[in-house]
C-alpha cells in the first residue's frame, strides 16, 4: 500500500502544504506574506494572523492538486520548530485537528532537518542524484548558518554555527540600510552580478573552529557607508552594485572558508547546501568551484526547495512514517535551535 504524506510548514512567514506519495512530490503550495515588506522584516503577530487566514485554502489546494482526497492520507507531518511560536502553533493546531478528524498519525518535523532533507524530495520523471550518508550540509537561511554532519535522516549533528547574525540576516540588514527593501538578499544577489566584488573591502571575522560570525562584517559595512556618505550623499546610489558585489563576495568567502575546514576535519567529501540563502548565485558558484577544485561531490537544491516549503517537511514525514515514529497529540512547539536533531 502506498504512503501518502501531507506536509505543513508554518515556521515563519510562508504558509505551505505539500503532498508526497511514496516520496514522490504530487503538489507543493506556498502562500507568501507581503504584509511584512512595509516593516523591513517579519512581524511575528502579523505572521501568525496571516497563517490563520492561509492554512485552510493552502492545504485544500495542495490536496486538490495532488489528485487525492483527505481520506487517502496516511499521516500529517508538520513543522514543530524552530521558528516563530505563534506561527508554529497555527500549523500544529491545524495538523492536530485534521489528524484527529481523520484518525491518522501526526508526525513532528524539525524545520532545519527539513531543509537538509529537501535534497531527497523526488519528482515524477525528473532524474535526481541524492547524497549518500554521511555527508556535510551547509545550511544557510535568514535565521541560521550551520554546518551539519548528516549521518542519517534522523542523526544530524551541528558541528559549526553562527554565534551572532546569520548570513541571511547580514544580507537583509545591509540591504535595509541601502534602501533595497525586504527581503534584501535576492536584491543584493541581482545587483551583485552587475558590480565589482573587489571594489570594497569589509572585515572578516577570525572565529576559532567551524563557527561563524557576521556581526563584524555588518558593522564594517555600516561604517563604510557612514564615512562615505559624509563625503558624498549620493554614495550609495552611485556604488550600489559594487557595494552589493563586495558584500556578497565577503559573505561567500566566510561561508566557504569554514566548509573547507569542515571537509578537512571530517574527511567527508560530499557537501550539500540548503536553506533560503542557497538560492544565492555566489553561494552556489562558490561551493561548485570548491567541489571542482578539491574533488568534492556537491549537491545544490532546486530553487523551489531552497526557501521554506512543505515538501521538505513531508519528505521527513515519509521517513519517520516508515519508522513508525509518530508524535503525541500533546507535543508542544519549540522556538529555539538545538545542536542535534
């Protein structure tokens, strides 16, 4: 008998639902929230309200596009954490109600585990090479920058992570002060392709081990703007592309330096990248270049699986369902990141 998993993702500002049948994607629906653009970042209360409005139509559309009915579902997988508590509770409450009504199991998924496992989502008639265990994963998003040793779908160890800002936060905060809007990462990436990455020099941190830090880079960037704007009020407008190119190149260098150290330390030469910042062309090109230079096998996710999406939640649900690893109905959500998941 086939296993059909409904995945629900509501950790931040995207409401998503996906349906997988035996690990093959049937549908993946995402409703993004434009309400946060006016504030230059995600407003938690507005996010949870938008999830409440979106979750029923999004789930209904995912089931419809999959060509099934709710009665065909084997289990419901949902994001338990980390994330915004109000947003997580919307997904948890909906999953609990629907699973109870259908009398099927509920499966809790760690959001970061989902990003890693996005590499294993299969699509009909789309050939795909997937990592074999163990492999390393550079997980880079708006809230997380981590290097993870992946021994299996349920055995992942964070061997390096940011001690302050994440790479995505550095992109967004620097974009905000330049007036590029929110989210700033994609805008910086677009402008960076038009600029000179060597035009400006920004501070790089010297952090021991495999941990990251981006706060110093952010401060260096802000000081550069402050000093130059005193001389020329139009400095940002005149140098926007070069600023973006230099900022992106610095962030990519910081990320790749730790990945090289992680490969050397572990001896693992299969390296994947996941998370929203994995859509950045500098990150993708940087990792691919290292793979070619050092003989690594590099895995880049399809762009549609880089941002928050329910397909990545459903694929973890598929694995946990086969292991009969279900979630009790009284399990609470959690907001914070852990070192193992």
